[in-house]
């Protein structure tokens, strides 16, 4: 049904400066410009391709550019409104005249209405005129229905951005919701070379599906139900990442936009060691205060020419963790592992069960786990229990010159963890299985040659025993320097000497660290690795053997380790109103609920 554009004369009123809701163009050829949908009171302004009139449909579809407009000019001189389908400027007379010369004096001014809408004003007939729109549409009673509150009132416009005529999705397209209730929807992305693996899979709320494609053309755009600041974002690894480590992502960027036209970088990562595990959510902290409505994710580099991912999410996510399956049962000295799957999105996470602590000591060594008497594992290696370490990668600045360590290295708490990756250990070169470490298990990729990594891991030592023996066991390739609380304690050149052994447990090299390097409470272990040539591999663990004369504070069950097992035993003692020589955790002379509070704090740290 045809609608007609009318003009009403209103006096000019003082207005505040307006932050333009659109991006103007000065390109006279309009070969490269910004396009928008013009909208007022629920209706879109669309040029009629068959005559000189304008239509105002309630919905708009891509019709060869007749719904797309741009603004040409500047704020001082004014703007002309150009229609892409007509390839003409909007004019005062018949709006889209056959003679383009008649529109040369028709310039629009922009005046604010509120934060989102604006008025279009032109100077004609000796005084300012406002452009308003009225529809001659009869309702069911035969009465004329107007687009604005009343005829002859100026109509407020708004703009919706477009890319090649594609309108952002409606609310019904939302496929993911963050923990704060903001909804997200897939807008558009690259074409998939594999049937059944659409780029839309990156936001289908299903970590069991993936998108696999060339890193040279790997991108997608999502929209949010409201403008939102990005405090963090998540990348979920593919459902067969362990099988296809060569498809791991290395470098990417996340961008934001408020108008779907101008994009700015939110976060850029280069050579990031993504874990090669299936359906794992990897969280990246950015804490950006700028608010955006649209987000674009672009892969820029992979281990090979093709990469794959399952999901990309904005901000903190809420999961509905279902039943856990037991992967590894705990033993006297080793933790067990559970896998939980989110019932909503199929993301997986690991949970660990503490060691039982019930050792069978024979001649000073446990026959089950091979721990020595009074020995405690402070940091476990990744072969038994994969754990996250904080790492930062940097390149060698020149031949023979290695980069300076990160700021604050390697003191406790003096580094910005948001800019470091959480690496699932062990870490190794992609494809290193062709080399001497072929039998060694690894979870994260080490990229490139002639570079280095900095690893940091904090841990808590409930009690300091000056007579204890601390042993650092590791596989390293190549040069390694180890620090404890900022003090250099190990400097090893070259790779682990016995790395070619066919038993992985025998590949670990052991170093003794002086007890004086440690202290009661928080401690930090920092490792600097230089990779010179060939493959790379790193994994480590830290063990403490107590003197036997000093009991650990909180070691209620006497296994020379403070863990959840001690909490369980102390709860049992309190319920039975009993105590033992180690249950007075806070040292006040009695066993009470206050000791349980102290013990929980020790275990948590």
C-alpha cells in the first residue's frame, strides 16, 4: 500500500549538540560508504523502484538496495540522504526526481530527539522545516492511522546498520544467554567448506558441534540484546580437539561495534597456547568498559591452515552441570578425576577427588604410589593430573638475545594474570610425537622455535619445616631457570638428558631445592624455558619430604598432607565429640568448630 511523505513547518528551537547516530561519508562516487535502514515509529523508509514515491513497510527485506540509505556531507554544511537502489538523493519535490540536478540544494540538518532518535530538518521557504511522515492507511474502522502521534508533528527517526543489506536478527534468533541475562544471536559469517559444520555452530549453544574451516576466512558476527561491556569472553575447543591437535587455534581477535559498521578491537591474542582437549571452555579476561551491541570474532592463525572451534561466548556464562563420570579413581597418593558435562550446552569440565592418604609404607616408601614416608606433593605433574599454570610467551629479540621477563617477575601477585594464558600442562610442540618425546602425554601446544615461555604457579605451604627436603622433578626442552619466591634455585642448560627413555616416568629429571627458599603460607614457583631448536616439551612437579619431627598444621589424619580428607576427618571427630593430637588446628587448646573454619581456610588456599 502506498504511503506519502508530507512536510510541516515548525519554528526552529535551540538544541544541544548531537552525537551522530550514523557515520557520514564524503565519497562522491559512493563506491565505498556506510548504509543504514531509516526507521520511524516502527516503519522503515523504502524507496519505491517503480515511481517517485516512498513506502513505509512495517518490516523490511533486502530488495536490491531500495531500503538502504547513507548520509553524504558534514555537520556544518548539512547532509544529503542517498538511496542505494535508486542511486539518487532524496529531494524536496518528488523525493526521487528523474532530474538529479533538482536535488543539489536539498540538505538535511540533524537535531537530537533523545539518545537514540533524531529529527531531520531542512532549510526551505525562508524558515526551518522538519521532515515528518504520515501514512494514509485506513484501519478496520475506516479511520486514517498516522505513523506519528498526530499529523503535522515532526517525526523522530532512528537508524539500523546494515552490511550489504543484511539486517541484524530479530529477538527470535537468540541462541545463547550469559549469566547476566544478556542474549546473543548469530548474524553472519564465512561459508563452511564442510557440510553440516556451519559457522553458525559457533553460537548454537552446543559444544558437541563445531565449525571447521580455513584460517584465512574464519570469522563470524553476533549481536547482543543490549549494549554490553566485555569483561571476559570464552572460546570452547572442538569436540575432537585431542584427535586433531593440528587444527588448534593460535591467534585471533575479538572486535566490537555499536552501529554494525565501525569496528574496534576489544582483545587481540597472538600465538596463544590453546589446550588440545575436547569441549573445554577457555576463559579470557579483558575487562573492557566500552559497550557494544555487535561482536566480531576473527581467527588469524592456526597450527595449520585449518582451525576448528565449538563455541564463542561473551562475558561470564552460567552452566547446568549434570552427572559426573569417574575417569580416574583416587589412590593413596594420587588424586582422582571426574568429568562433568553441562546439560544445556555440552561443555565439559574436570573435577578432582583428593588422594585417600592411606599409604602402605614399606621400608620408607609407599608400595602403592611410591611416595616416600613424610613426602607430600605440592604441585602435581600433568601426566597424573593435568592442572593449569599461568604462562606468557615472548620471542627472542635477536640472535643470542632473550627478552626481558614480564613486569613483576617472578614475585607473588605482581603480574597481571588477565594477560597470561591458563595452560593445561604438559605443554609440547605440535607434532612433537615424531621426536624423542613420542611417548609423553601433553595437553597444550608450544608454538614456534627460538622463543621462550614464562610459567608461574602459586601454592600454599601450611607449615614451614626448615629440615624438609624439596624436590623439583621435570622434563624440559631446552634451557631452564627455576625461581622460588624470586630466588633463583635451578639453572639447567640443554634438554632433559634422559628424555629418550621408553618409560615416561623415568624421563623426569630431579633437582633438590634448599628449604630456605620456601616460607609458610603463599609461595610462588616460576620457571623460564628457552626453546632453541627442534621440538619442545615441559612438565614439572614439586614434592616435599618432611623431617618427620614437625607435623603440618591441619594434617588431622597424619598423612603429611593437608587436604579435603583432613576436613572430612575433622568433621567426623566433631560429630562424635572426639579429638586427636592434630585436630587443634588453630592452637587454642581445644577441638571445636573454630578449628574446622581454620582448616577450610588452609585447604582453600
